[in-house]
């Protein structure tokens, strides 16, 4: 069974804070989706418990039956900020290193690394995972978790806020954050770096929301192999579509 996500596990142990993630810790983590983010916003954290109420004076507000909080605006729409311009980037199969993969039951498609071992669904961990035959630390995973009210990944916060929160949870450095849209769906894509020099590690991590689910795509490699893998991983991220 894969290790739980670093975003869940990196908590203070006793009076001292945890040490930064080393290469092994980052590479062996399996991201489990929405719950792992550690980013709480009403539209996700309270999962559809908001109801519209008109008080006797005629004023309208929203009441959460679970938390008993009130809001002057509809929290379920709080993350629906304007989408950025549609991306025009083309996806490459990298000369045959990538091949198309579709999961009809889950309803997503992606380019998978050709020749890597495939592991099908591990509930709560991933929907599908690929592992390099030689470099066991190199993984590509797709995961998803249900959300009831959020319709856009911006419900988690803006790009930088989410990236910083994830980096803090992972005890890693956020080195890149990109926001784009494809076919009306907003994507957040992050690159994290952990450890020092050649002994460190890299992780690309992408989030989006569609069809009532928060989707994640994770790709990891050793720092010393990053230059060999970054274009491959970037095309995997660009190829992912949470609808068929």
C-alpha cells in the first residue's frame, strides 16, 4: 500500500517542527486528492450544507446546517472567479514515449508513459498509477475526490496561495506555478523541489475540478533526472482531461 500524502503527514511531532522532506520522502508519497490539500474554503470544506434563507425583514442570507455559520453571499459560488484565457499549447507524444490512456468508468483521459508498470485503482490513494520499470522513484498518478458544491479549482484559493500552502505542507520549495484553461476547465500546475542538489527530488502536481470531483495528477523524479523528465511530465499534465 502506498504511503499517505506528505500534505497529510507533515505535522509537527512534539515541540519541534518536522525536518524538510528528503528525496525518499517526497518521491514515495501518494497524493490522495482534495482532503490532502490542507486548504479550507467554505465551498469545499462544508460540502453543500448551505441553504438560502430569507429573514422577516426581507434580507437574504445563507445558513450552513452543519456548522451553523451564516454568510451574506452564497459560499458555493465564492470560488467561481473569471477563468484565464484558453491555453493554446500543443501536446506532444514525445516521439512515442507517451501513449493515450482513457478510463471510461471514471471519465478521464491522459497520455501515459509507454512501458511503465500500471497499477489500477487503490481507493483513497489513486485512480491509476504508473511506475518506471527501472527508476522506481519515478511515478505518475491520477487521483480524484468528490466535491459537492465547487465547480472550479479556484474555490481552493488563488494559484499562489494554494501553491504556498502545498509547499508548506510538503516542506518543499515551490519553484513554479502555472494557471491555464482547457475547454473551459481551469488547471493549477505546480512544481516542487525538496532536498539539496543531486540528492533532492522534484514533483509536478496538477489540480482541476470537473464533474463534481477534484482531480489531481502527480509526477515525481529525482533531482538529477529532472532535466530528462520535465518535458515528458509537462506533456502528461497538458494531456490530462477530466472528461471524455
